[in-house]
C-alpha cells in the first residue's frame, strides 16, 4: 500500500474517532440533549471494529413490541427499595439515565415481543416473544421515532444523528444502553441525589430512582426488578434496553439485518381518575384526577363525557376523561365504569318485651327485632335495659342501632313497674344474673361464711415465675434456671428501657444427648399498656390452648446447642411502657438451662447472651422457682346447703408455694400463688346452688374453666371489685351435681379470692 493511501485511511480513522467518542464531561456540560453529528461525515467513515450481534436474551428481529400490553411480563416488584450510585468521586449525573413508568401500565420489569428470525452465526434474540402491534423489520418510522444501532453509540432522530456516551453493550446476555442520552432524546428531567447516591428521572408526577450495580429500581417509591444490574462505564450509566422501553411504555421495532432498534416515542399526555369506593344515588361523586405529560408540558385543557356531580338513579354509568397539553396533543381517553347503588337506608331499631307491666323484682325479657336493608347492623347500644326494676313507676328503655355506613336509629319503649314485689334485689340477682356477669352484694358477710375444709395434693410441675423486676429498666437477663420434666413458665414484665425491645426464652442443652422440648400449650398476651388486660388475656388463651391442644409443638436441641423456645414471646416488639404476659406448660426429657432476656429489638439474642447482665429483683414483685405448682383439690362432702366459701391465695387455707430465687441464691415464697394451676373437683354440689367468684384483695380481671366451659370474670370488659362484687360461675339445677373448676390467678389482678356457695331462693 502506498504512503498516500495509508495517510488517507489514517485520516478517515481519526475523523471517525473524533465523532464516535464523546467524553463524559462533555455530556455533563449539556445535559438537555446529546450532541448532534454531521451524518454525511459519519457515513463516509469506514467502521473498522467488527459489529457484534445484540444479546440473544434481549430482543428479536423483525418485531414491534408494546410493553404496556405484553401479557408475558412476569417481573415482580423487589422486596426492598434500592437506588443508584455513580463512580467514585462523581456527584454529577452525567451519562446517567432512567425512565418513568406510566402508572396505568403497572410495569415492573422488562419485556418485549416480536417475531424470531434466525440468521447464520448470529444469536437469535429471545426476550421478545409475541408481536403486539404486528410490525416487521420494514416498519415505517414516524416523526420523533428514535433509531438505536446495535453495538454502536449512534442514535438517529428526525434525520439528525446523536452519539450516546457508550454504545449499546451486551453483558451476561443482557443488552444495555446509555440511559442519559436516551432520556435526553425523550425530554425527561434528570437529577442526582448526593445523599442517597441515586440518579432520579422525573416525568410529570412520576419519579424513578436507580442505583449502580443493582437490579432494583424504584417507581414512585415502589421497588421493581430489572433483568440485569445497572452499571457505569466511563461515567456513563447503563441500563437494560427492555427495562427502559417498559419503564417509558415505549413500543419498539427490531430490524436484525440492519442491526437497529426503532423506538416509537409516545409524547401524548396521560389522564386517569378515580371515584370513591361506594356511590349511592343522590350522593355527591368525588372525582380525583391524575394527569401528566411525558415531556413535562403543562396540561391546559380537559374534557369529560358522562360526568355528573351526582347520579339520581341507581345503575351503571360510563365516564370518560381526556386532557390536552400545551403542544395541543390530547391524551387517549380514560374510561371508568361507575356502579351507583340505591341509597343506603338507615337501620330500624326495634325491640319488644314479653309484657307491658311488671312487678318489682320480676324478670324482663327483651327481644331485639332491629333490621337493616343490608343486614349490616354493627353496633347496638341499650339504655336502661335492666333485668328487673325495684322501684315502681314508668321506666323508659332505649335501643340505638348503627349500620356499617354510620347511619343509626333509636327506638324507645316505656314499661310500667307496679308497687307489688315479686323478688327482692338480692334474691333476684342470685337467681337471674347471667353466668359471667357480676352483681353487688354485702361483701362484709363473706368472712363469716363457713370455710370449705378442703385438702389438696400436688402434681409434680416446676413453676418458673419471672415477674421481678416487673418493670425492666435496662437490657439484661430477667431470669435464669435449669429444669427437666414437667415445667411451667409464667413471664410478666413491663418495658421501661426507653427503647423498643423484645423478650426471648433461650434453652441450652449441656447434655451429651439430644434433648426434646415439648411445648404443650400457650397463653401469650400483649404488648399492651394495661397489665390487667395482658394478664386476663394470657389466662384466657392458656385455658383455650388446654382445651384445643392447638399450640403444642416439639423442638429438638442438640448437645451443646442453644435454641429459642416459646417463640410467641418474641414475635412482637414491646414499646416503652408496654406489658407482656405468658403462661405455658412444657416438658423436656433432659435438663435444659433457660435464660429469659429482654434486649433491644434488632439485637441477636444468641450473640449478646454472654454479655448481658443478670438483673436484680425489684423488692416488690415475686420471682422464683417453685416445685409442685399444680394443686389438686377434690372435695366429696356436700356444699351449697348453706353459705360457704373456698379461699384461694390466702396463705392460710391455701399456703404459698415455697421455692428459691436461683439468681439471688435465696429462698422464695410465691405470694398469691400466681402461676399455680388449681384443679378443683366438687363431687357433691347440692341442688339449686349458686357458685360465684368474689375477689378479696382488690381488682380482679380474669377467667376460669367451669365444667370445661370458659367463664369470664367478668363480662363486658369490666373488672371485679373487692369486696362487694361477685361473678356468677355456675348454678346447679333440681338435682345435685359434680362440678369441676380450673383456675389460675391472672397476672395484674389481686389475691386472695373466694369461691362462694350459696343456696338459691325459691322461684315464684
């Protein structure tokens, strides 16, 4: 080759290099548009580098795709938000790109559709599967269309050639494009968040955020996933091609022989609207509109078809909404079908009584006959609906019912009470107050009642009572103990650490054999600010768990291994001032070492256990390990022929359990016998006997099992007050019966208590 010819080739190559490579800092200087190139000069340059085919996984030849309508998209939103990060030391989003998603499409990944044409020595793109607009490789391009060249940084739009910061590239089977250049061509805004290291793309009201080396990007705060991670190449931000087309809702056509991808840019504004969930005839309809321009142009006009501020008649109506931007383009119509229901009618309150006139102390029967057009009464409020009245004269009773839409109605009825007496109030309450409800009486008479001279035996069950410090002021170990065989856990604590915490029970097997830990039942309640509520609910759930066996589970613990047990305890974090309460019976076949801890919610209990302090007891509340924590009371003599009582938790008839505090190395006495399970069998309860529950130490809020049925102490979320309230547990009928009562003192309540046996008065 002669020297003149060599110089000509070198000159041509230099011209090509000058136009084919644009430094990143040059793009940063003008972020609004990629640099136009003289197309005549570019065409005259011979490309020396061999062009590589586009990745097989990205697009298919001869295909036109519409990501908004492609049903094959299976991308799922990511579980966590992510964002982008430029190269080290870069704070300018030069060369970075991202694209907003049309919210109407719900796009969350990448897709494309098209026909497949195999060519020799060229991988066939496989990502695009079905044509949605029916185009081919010869599809005519319209004004504003953008042509990308495979394996090149060349882009053509409206007859002008532009160069991207980097050519279309293939990495791990995914085709990437320089998104900044593409966004510039479409006309969206780009900015960079120095704090979050994210590149942000703005289109109207939509915002997209990308982060380097992540497959995850966010659309209006929602995480979505791409085929491959975004990356930077020489300060140019690269994104998977089909991720861009879908995010922009761009239809594209692939021409494999020509090595081009033609993007059909849609510049129409977008319109949508919503109305309230339920609309009734005659109601005002609230229209909430949303509109934007892909180019960020202002919306200057709107048109409605079928819109009414209210619809007079029930039925189905079609409403259409379109908007116009400042360039004169109208959006595609957005149509919504609105179902208008017939007007909601308020409920009708109604009740009847079995009579219009009653004696004093005569039981009144109320029958609720309220109705609602949707059969959706959600609340009933009675006023003055006493079971009986004990003063003569007219009595006004009201019932207010409310439906699910908040409409209400009240019915009031007047009944007459004569001056004749059927029952006095004391006899009436004994006879007719429902099981689980309470009534007042002269509690001063209770100490004079004869005590039932019961005796008891114990079942072997080791009670681990963790209740001191009840109010925990710092992270630490609140209880340590070892046990094997039958074990009961009672855990009751308040968080006062000033931060959100969790509680855990860690079981460690220091035996050379695998240990089995069987959780037999579970009663867990909280977190709640109210100690009495947590205590009552834990007892309720514990009794129900005994009945159903639904909470039983088995854990195997290998030699030298530590595992979390009773994991209901650590499912929920405790806020400052909140209380938890737990009761559970369990069994282990080998000795296990237990640590009950309270730590900050995000800490790993296994990792921090060895560094936690052992907390001191508070000097007021009780903690300790107590054997024989199940007390069996069987009484064969008759009860109920005269007033009598069976005291529990009094440390006299029912002595406190004796045990130890293994952390303080002292003896302990279980005051009140909290955590003790009483199984009481009364084999000879006289006919017509009222069995009731009377607290003696203060407020009480709990439950008991009576003949296998859960009975509240008391109903209607009300606690019992000592000493002048009693709660109905059971009434025997015309014959003597055997009655079983299962009871355990509820944490947060007060001991002692009495079970009362009272003869019922004769019925009239």
